[in-house]
């Protein structure tokens, strides 16, 4: 994995006197990330909020994404929240897209939570549902790995973290959350009906344009990975818009905050 961009970011963070070691790293998806650190967000005792631009990184250009790394503490655990995601479809190299995550994780053990907005391939999924990612298909997406790094991805998303999130969801009265396979589409265009049928036939339950490359990078660094997806629409339907994606993210943000609140205050 090319760590040159991540190493530059790590040096800038450490030059500010901010320790890199965290227990949890969270990536905020569309309509979700900024809300994790706002007034009604996570009960985070904030230590520092660093603009990605000040770290030599591009600020996410997608509406609904924040542009900061926020370090703080929850329940004695140190947490870093990336309030917005850097996407390959914005024209950035994949090493830059994963640079914040790789910089903060380094080779230290930690837990990673990847939140995202997704379209439903499974017709039983409905807009506004929260789902847990159990597996992914990145056959057509970018990977941060370079060279003969034959990473075992047979258990990319940690089963133990899913069990803990399911228990929290039950305690919140949400019932059992769907566990889904995330299919990567390059974007930024939405999937055609034919592409939607193909991804469904291949075994995908939801589709999105992010997340998979971060999961690979985190697993390469030996992190435990959880994926929390918000279903925002049915893939391949008419009149899809990013406004709908952002609105669904805002609607369920409180539930996502409550779901993650307990987890981030405990050990990975």
C-alpha cells in the first residue's frame, strides 16, 4: 500500500502536538458525518478539529460531507471522526482517499466504523432503514493495495462488532438490523436498471460508490471493521437525486448516533 500521502498527513498531525493513537476511527457518509459531532451528535469530549485542507488533503466536494478530522474522547476511549469522505470519483488517487484513515491508524490496533448511504438492490429494503454490512463486492472498484499484497478478505467485516451493534439496536427497539452485501459502483453516475439487475444477480444487497476501499485499507492495517449503511433509495429507480440521499441521511442520523454511542465508548 502506498503510504506516502498518509505519512505526510501523520507528520502534520503530530507537528500540531496531537497524538495519533485512537481506539476508534469513524468515517462519516453522506448526510451523516457532520451530524456525528454537532450539538445532538455523539457525546464526544473534543480535543481537536482539524480541517482536511490544513493537512494537505482535498476537502470533500460532495454536498452532505464534512471536511474535518475530529479527535476526542468517549467513555475513556479515544476516537477520531472523519466528518466527510474523499471519493475516487472526484478525481483523487486512491492513496489520497484513504490517507486520513491510514495516517491515524498506522499499525496500531483499533476499531473502524464506516458509515455510508446506499441504494437498495434487495427489493425488501426500504429507504430509511439502517443495515450492517457483512461483506462486500469490490470487483469493479478501486483498491488501496499495490503489488503482491494478497490480503485475506474472507472476514473483512468483523462478526463480533456486528453482534454488538445488533444488541444495541435491539435495546433501542429497532429490532434486528438487515445484514447486507455492499456492491461497489464507481460512480458518480447512479446505476442503470441493467447494472442494478447485474449487481443483484451477483449477490449484492445494496450499492454505493465508497466504503469498500476504506475497508480493505483498514483490514490491511489489522483493524476490526464495522460497516453501518443507511438505505436512501431503491437503486435503478427513476428520478434519483443526491438531495434525497442527504435527506434520508439527516432523518436517520439520530438513530445512527444512538447506535454508535455505546460502541465507541467501549474497547474494539
